[in-house]
C-alpha cells in the first residue's frame, strides 16, 4: 500500500474525510487494511489536482469535509466543477462523533479520519453540495459582510461608550478619536455599497422574476432578502430545514417533569438570521396585520425580541410555501388569529 500511487490508494477507500485549514487539506481515507493520510496545500492548483485524482480513480464512496469559514470553498468549487460529490458538515455534527471517543486526541489527521468514518456510520448526512462560481462569490460576500457587521457593532459600541464617559468627565475627544468616528461612518457606507453588490448578484441568480415578485409581496422583504431566500435549497422536505439553516429553530431542554426555557439555536447563518430579523421588525412597523399578530404575542407574555423572532420564523415559512409550493402571499391566511 505504501508503494502504491495516491490514485490507487484512493480507489481502495471506503470513506474519505478532509480536514480543512487555511494552509492545507489533510485527507484521511479508510481502507480494509489501514487508513491512508495525505496533506495537500490549500491552493487552487493543488486542490483541483486532488479532486481530479479522485474523479479519475475508481472511488465511488462518500467524501466529507467541515464548513470552516471560507477556507473550504476552494474544495467545494473544485468538486462542483469536476463532478465529484462532497458533503459539507456543520462542525457540530462532526463534534459529537469526536466527543464519543474514549481517548480524547485532537489532531488534523484524527479529525480527517473521524470524518471518513462518518461516511460509513452516519445515516443522516446532508446531500452533496452543488456550488458553482456564482454561488461561491455570493457566499464569500455574505461571509465578509457578516464579519464587517460584527466589527462595526463592536467598534461602534466601544467608541460610543468611551465618548459618553469622556463627556461625563468633561474631557474632549482628540482629533484622532473624531477621525475614528468618521472612519466608522465610512465603513457603514462601504457596507451598504457591498450589500448593493450582493443584491445585484442575487438578482442575476434568481430562477425567475415571478418568484421574486411573489416573495416581494411578503411584508418586510427587501430586494436583498428576496434574493437571499430565493437561493435556499428547494429540495428539502419542509420549512423546518430553512428555519434551522438560519438558526431560528428552538432548542428543547427537558428532563423528567422539568422543562427548561426554549431558546433559538443560532447555529445557522448569522447574516441571513439578522436580515430576517430586520424584515420582521420592518413588517411589524409597517404592516397592520403583522402588528396585530405582534401585539397578540406580547399579550401572551412574549417580550419584544421573542415576538420578532417568532414573526421572522413565520415569514420564512411563508417564503418556503411561495418558493417551493408555488403559493402566493395571503395575509388573511398567514396571520389569521
């Protein structure tokens, strides 16, 4: 086996797992005899050569990697362009397999082989991804916007707190501090421009103008949100998959007669979740029926944030019916209470 070519080794694998980092891919393959391990530079030429080797070998099993920010996107795109199936897992799914082991060893090689074993033992793996270049660009822009928003929120909050303390103590802001305030204002403008770029890309990817038109009838849904939701997977069985994808599903904690307080998981795409939350807020502010629904939730003991999260989840379920089942938005049905 040691003298065999890498392509020949791949053909004997029963499952392949790939641990992805910024610098390299660690490929772990399970065979009937002994596992194989190989390190590959996470550069475009090396990644495409590796995927071509898999395509040209006789390997027909599953291949898994974890979602790692944007470092796994080269591998995803190479597999999509060369017709090789790749399943991308949420790290939490792989984590439960690692934690089940008695010996707690954490290395890239161990992680790769853990993913390879999941090819054989995990019955509920997601479908292989089918990402093209346009989808990759959209995901990159979404990820960068999410990172920029987080940076803006943290920096702006800190700056405002310091400015307030300076004022209370009678100190003046220095020219550098005022320049920092201007800097954050400029960053906000750049964020809005990037969102417009993303909106244009999403409009180009919409499968039909009719779908976008029907989505835009949902209160609070901007062009950007319509485009984002229009890209969701349409082959899922129900709207719960969409809700979980953005992290608006509710975790349940109970044991015996004790029942804990349910909270949204926040395990999905943070950028999408925030856009939907803002859509719910806008709908509450400007749509009479949704405002009545909000007031009914408040009367049942929900606080402001909880009510808006419930509305955001409901709007996403409505969008599912529009996109997947071809229905049109009817407020009398959607918000009858």
